[in-house]
């Protein structure tokens, strides 16, 4: 099945239509010169009439200007005005267009203007990915067969020697479109590129809302929704990660779009470093949504090229849930490391909040024993096991085992824990170096720094220069030796500080503008080699919690530590926002102790368990301090998770209540004004089972509360369901029209869950 159709009334003005059962995407050449965006929406059935209908719809607002196909005989005074009206696929700047371009250029004469015009196209029956930044695994089902197609469209500025190749990757069974860009110097002199977009989409029409994610450490990925107004709204990360503050994700939606209805399109960047995403509404009521690299300045010599990261584009006409399903499906089928796609996530217990640095062999063994009593299947040894690491002031980079704490070594401890019936995992922070370390004494030049300037310490540590191949080799060798010695089943790969003084002493001054991108390429190189050498290790990505959670890292890591915030109530908006583009099995969610270590809140144990149950479940507490009743409660939820996790991992996740539903407020949401109710649901394959979760952080209503009801549930096919707990039967029409009832709520931090099984005929 071919997903790409080329329509052409003449060779100078082809139109390209990419279609599968989930969406259609179209672009075409205008006036034999400009590649214009035409359509991104529901699948188009009749491509024969596509050309006329799209041109009428998208160009009817353009001024009447005497264009002549493939000719230089046009009214030059009108060029700029007309170009500013064109919805471009990859916009130019300065030679006819006054709007922001898709990249910034500085040519040898000091000028910055360029104009990209269509030259050619070709189609490859394979997926073509950017160099050094893969997104789709080559051994994924379907990725090596010719059902994958890549449309390559070449744009050029002949006078400047600037060549742009746009890549569009599509598969009939993948619900999203993948895009990236190759920039090449075909001229005789070098030029400099800065901040290139991976993709740009121009959408005509007023009245749009912008949805993006924003936050801070411990408050990552809170949903923000604002009406699009004239000018530019810009989010970015420039600290070497995709960051706690923003996420490389942006959606453009209709004003009436909510979770279950309305149109939406979104872009998510497959990259773990500095990025920029923006939405601009211009004077012609065209909304331009873009995403790409930020903080890059790179010199391209003659015949040199540069690849941008890949972008995942999704469209929905059935609300934000449907949009999320497209991302979830793409991650599960293409981006997740193949070995981990169908393996259930183990229940883990982590040593950090239970012991911090106060660890030794005996305590970790006891933690594993007591963790097993509440259902844990994996014991993770967190920070403090290596060298002289007794607090956070030393030893990063010295990855040898502290034999005072672990006299028989970690391999012996790992074997003892496995003999107990649990898996064994370990924490590492390979990208970092402490000033108080043997590594820093021997190689101070390996720390990221600007020679002659003081280094900024954060958490008493510096960042290793992974743009340096010697450092890459060191990190890879150290981790290889460690993993070979102890054979961990699980590795928590952390990064606890951001990058400052971004500079590599090993690079010439002219190459420093690409340092942070070169660092990211080095990081991917090391992580990728380790993943290939140790395919049976599940790598969990952590960056001070959720500071580096993105599609690029999902290629290497099938699980993220969603946030260092472990309070059940604070976790609700974090998990909600993360679910916009990540499926639930990616989100590490642990039951923590109370009072919570981050916010001091005390919440019921049931609430803490329910807030974590539908994600990658685990514990961040010391079971030795629990009462018998508390252990029984947690064992109950562990057993429940084991029963349902395979269905959760393969199921369809729906957000029922939260910031993107009205929920008693208008559509404008703020990080400081979270909603009062959260509800979410997972539907197992073909609707065989439905798992519903509800949490009300604070009581609502007057005095003693009031009865509440969940919104109607309309996402499955069986005629009736039976509540696994009460045995009450609900007909599908009842659930679709009324929903599940809730009792009167008169206390804070109330949570509930339901398991509904399709009634057997």
C-alpha cells in the first residue's frame, strides 16, 4: 500500500498527499517556486479532487497578484506581501518574506536573507532518519519493510548555495507523521546556520487555542491552555535538557476542543536537549506552529550537511484523548526499545526516600525482604553505593564499589536478592563529575567549563564533556565494567544538574556554537552502545525527576522517573500532563511515605496507591516501618497491579476529568489553579475490561460535601459490564449516558477505583 500520492497538472507545481487510515497531510508547490502547506486532518478519500478543493480553500484569501508559473516575469513589488500570505512548509526570511524563517543563516558577506524554492522530490520505500538521532528502531515490526515510505522534498536558494531536504516518513499502521530536515551547503563558501526548525506547519484561520506543558522541579508538565493572540508565544529550554520548566510538545486546538471532542494537532520533538517551540498568529490570521533546536550556531563548510531531530506530528478530530492515543501508539510500536514492548513493568522498591545515603549491604537486603512482603519484584539500590559517596559532595565519576558498605561486592548482593525471587537494579549518574573525586583530580579538563572562568557548582557537581570522544569512551567503559560485574536487571540513569558554562576546551572557538548539540549526540552515542551491549537491562531515565522526559530518550529508555515529587496529590497534574504524549507504562509512579518528604502532606494510603496504580507502579518508602494493616493494603494493591498491568500496558488510556475538560472552569488553565477533580480510565483490548480511577484532592460543595458523578463512559463495545468489587451490573447505555456514581465526599484526598469486566454471554 502506497501512502504517498503525487498530483501534478504540470511538472512545476506538484502536490504531495500523504495518507493512511488515521490522517492525511498535503503540501504543494505554488507558482512553480514555493512549497506550501495545504492540509493536515482527517483522511481524504477522494484525492482526485484534492488539488482544486485545497487550492480554493487555502489560497482564496491571497491578494490578486499577476503570478506566472515558473517565470521570473512577476511583479517584484508584490512578492513580499504575497509570500507573507502563503502557508509555507518551511518558511524563508528576508528575500520576499518578512516573517520569521525556519532557520537563521549568516552568509560569507554578512547578510542573513535567503529564499527557499522548490527543486525536486523523490520517494524512498524505507524510513529515512536523521544521523546520530534515531527515533524509530530499525528492527521494529514493519520498519524494514517497504510499507514505510519517506517523501524527500528538496528546496534551494541557488544564489546562496543553501539546500534544504524535507523528510516526511509515513507508515499505513502508524498513527502519526514523522518529519525532519537536512540542511546542506552546496555553494563555494561556508555559511553559519542557527536554531533550525525540524518542522513548521501553517494553519489558516482565527480562533485557536495553544496547549503546552510548563512547570518546575517537582511540578513538571502542568497543562497550560491559552487563546492564541496576535504575535508569538515561545517556549524553549536552553540548559542542556528538555527541562523541568518546559517540554518539547505543543498543540494547536479549536476553542471548543476538550478531551472527548474537537480538533487538535500537535508536534513533539524527538530530542533530549535544547529546543524551541513557538506559535505565531500573523496579520493574515495564519497560525504558524514550529518546533526545533535552540541555541545552535554551526558553520557549514562546502558540501557539509546538518540533520535536525525528528518530529512526531499528530492530528485528531475527536478531542485530546484521541490525539494522545496517536502518540501512545507511535511510542509503543516504533519508539520503545523492541525488547521491552510487551514485557510487563516490574513493581520496584527504591532505596532513596527510605534510606537516602544511610545504606549498606544489610539494610538493602532487608529492604528487599520487606519490599517482597508488600509485593515488590525489583529492588533498586539508589545513590551512595560507590567510592567515598556518603553525601552529595563527592565521588561522581569514581564508579567503583564502596567495600566498606558492601564488603562482598554488589554482585554478591544482587545474587542474594535474586535468590530471594526479586530482580536487582542500581542507580548511576554517568554524565556527572564531582570536584572531590579521583576523576576530577586526574582530568579537570573533562568538566564542561570555559577556561579562565570559575565553574558553577550545582548539587556539588559538574557536567562531563560528552562532546569529547575520549570522555565518551571513558563513560562507556566504566558503565560496561560495572554492568558486566553485577549484571543488573534495571539501571536508573540520573542527571541531577543542568548545564552552565557550555563550552568544550577540546574544540576550537568556531565550533563552540554547536557544543550543546554535540554533547547530546555524544550522550545518544554512549547510551545507544550500552543499550545494544546490554539489551536485557531496563534503563529508567531520570533527570532530577522529570527534567529530561522526551521522545528522543524514549528510544533508549522504556521507563521514566516522572518526577521527584512523590506526593500523591501533587502527582495528579504531573501524570495528567505527561499522558498527553506518553503512555502510562512509561511513567514511574511510587507510593511514598507520609508526611510526604517534598510537601509534608499526609494522605490516606489508598489514595497514594490509587494515584500510582495505573502507571509503572512501585514504592518509595521503608516497609520495615509499616504496620501489619498497611502492609496488607499495599500487598492488595500490588496483587491488583499484577493482575491488570498487562492490560494497562496494551490498553487505551483516557483522561476523564482534569484541566482540559471544563471541570467547572473556563478553558484557560494556570499552573497555580489546578482543577478540583481528576479521573482517568484504561480500556483493555476490545473493551473486555475497563479500569476507572478517580481522585478528588479537596472536598467540594458546602458543609458536608455532596454526591458526585463521573462523566459518561463511551469508549467500548460490550453490552454490559459487571463491577468486580460489588458485582453490580451496568448496561453500556447507562454508562454512556450517566456514568459511574460517586458517594458523598466530605474529606480531602478522596480517591476511588473501579474494575469493570464485560459480562459474559
